[in-house]
C-alpha cells in the first residue's frame, strides 16, 4: 500500500495532460457548434415552453428561449479559451457551470456523452492543464511546469474505464444477448445499397451484440498491457469510427479515442506531440507534493468512490431498472433499450370534483410527449399540470388514467397506478416509487422492431430553410 501511495504522487511528464487539454477544448467547441447547427438547441431549449429538468433544477427553465443562443455563444468563446489556455482556471470553471446548466435543464434528450463531458469538465477544473503550451504559461512564465503527479493520468484512465466497465455489465440481459437491441439500432440503416441484405441479417445483429460486449469488456485491459496496446488502438478506431459513420454520434467517438494518450508512456506522447518540450529531468520534475496530496485525498478520492457506486445503485432499488428507470441515468447504461408509449391524464378539481378538459399538447411539444413513457418524466408532467391549473386559481388532482408503455417492443403494459394522485405525491430519490406498477413478464409478444434513430434523437440534421 505504501508503494502504491508513493506511485500516486510520483512526478511524471505532463505532456499527456497538456495534449488532452488541447483535444478537450477543441472537441467541446465543436460540440457546442454542432448542437447549434443541427437544430438540437432549437428543438430542446427554444421550442418548448417548459422542460423536464433533473429534480431540484426546475429553476433552470428560466434559461430557456433565446437566452440559450446567448449562453451557447458565450460557452463557445470559453471553450476556445480553454483550448489555447488563456485564463484557463476561470474559463474552465465557467464552461463547466454553463455545461451543467445545459445538461441539467432537460432529460427528454438524455445523452450519456453529455454526462461524460460534464464529468471531465469538473475534473479539468482542478488539474494544471495550462502550465505548458498555453497563453497563460507564455504570459506568466512562473506557472510553467513540466511535470505532474502520476494520479492525474490514473484518474482519467479510471473515468473512461467506468464507462466501458459498466456498459459491459449492463449488456448482460436477454434483449441484448438475443440481438433485439442491435436489430433496432440497425433497422433502416444501409450505408450502401449492396449491404441492404447484410444489414437485415440476424447473424449481424448477434455479432454486433457480442462484439460490443467483447470490445467494452477488453479494451481497457488491452490498452493497459503494452503488448496488446496497439491492437486495442486499432480496434478502438474501427469501433468508434464505424459508430460515428453509421449512427452519427457527434464528437463522442473522437472524445473516447482521446483518452488513449494516457495509456502510453508520457515520454512517447511528448516526443510525438510536443517535440520542443524539454526532457523531464530531476530538476524539472519538481511538483508541489502537499498541494497535490490535499487535492487528491480531499476531493478526488471521494469522487472515485461516488463514481464507483453510482452506476450500481439500481441494484438496491426494487424493480427492474429497464422498466422503472430508477437508477438508469448516470449509470453508463449505453444504448440498452427503447421505450414507446403514451400517457393520458385526468385532471379533477378538488373543490368541485369536476373533470377539467386537458390535452398534453397544451403544455409540451410532440417530442416531449413521446418521452412521457419514462416514469420520472410522467411524474413531472403531472406536477406541471397541477402548477398550470394553480395559476388559474384551481387546486387539482392529476391521475395517469392511461399509461401504456412498451420496452423493447414487448407487450404494452400500464406503467402507472391510475388511482394515485401524482400531483400530491413526492418523488422517492433513494428508493422505489410504489405508484410505478410492476412489469409483467408473462405472455410477452415477440419484439416489434422500432428503429432507435440515434442520430435523429441526439443530433438531428440541420433544418432546411
């Protein structure tokens, strides 16, 4: 243990962190630009009059509307400053706060990549990524540094390992193993006409399903072992670039590839990317041990514990996470299921017992209406309806009298107990919400293949003028 702690704080060349800052800043800048260009901002933050935020962040709805364009413009400037290392500490903190607002303001277009980007932003707020090859280092030579503690590289390796490890574990369930999910992913996708038959083959669906498990499960160990490192790099390139081409996952594949630099020797990264950077000597390897020890044990050690436990919290909650969604988000459950269905509400005036006329499209968009198949969003919608009528001076009860939901094309079932007044209930953050009905596994129909439309969901094509 003592030897491990010694290695944690051993100074190494900081070239990987410096290069990663450049990649991170550029990718963040392009991601913001792409979300604007693709129409994602308009559909998600401009068009709706209300958004289903993460619990406790309802106040972020005030940032919607044309303010979103201003926020994205400011964040693009901040991302560029992070890229060049100008006023780095201030700008990375502001960029992280801005992205936190974008991430937490809506769940209808939830994206694991956006979550990863936010986590890395938080990490980068504390790291000395501006101490070389930056405007700050040029303007303030006293901050220039050539070394960093070993734990910085290990921390970023740990973070990307969480993504792959928990994504692997989550795939071990019937609808992934029998090709149901990969069939839905590939449905309607033929990159070339002559591959149409191949892209409708059950063999391809099964191959992709098991290849996904093998890649996610072995890529990190293969990168860690020197003898298989380049095999893992080539496999990563094939995997991520093919995903980028077939599914249009934006900058996510390229961002995932960027973590590879931390698996190589820092000296090799310096020789390849920063040839003018001096070779690390004992004199240049001086770091502030006390500062880095305090930072690691006070912030990043607890952070590692949280990131280790958060993705498995659903095991402590009653019910099937694929049905209840309790513990689904923030757990690296990537492209695992597709939900469809609709929810119809009955609104009753508590004072007069009168049933009040209401239609979902009075308050939300068609895209949001499709997301009511998620229990927490259906719950928030009931509260939004309650608040809507409260503005009219009416105290109402809201019941989900119809909540027909299907997961992975299986039998449609009622998701919500229609006798429960959702407007009067509170969300159970740490346990099961009893008004979510149990999922029945009897008499299930064969899965109906519905295209997952990953590209359209997260990155719609630019709108034609």
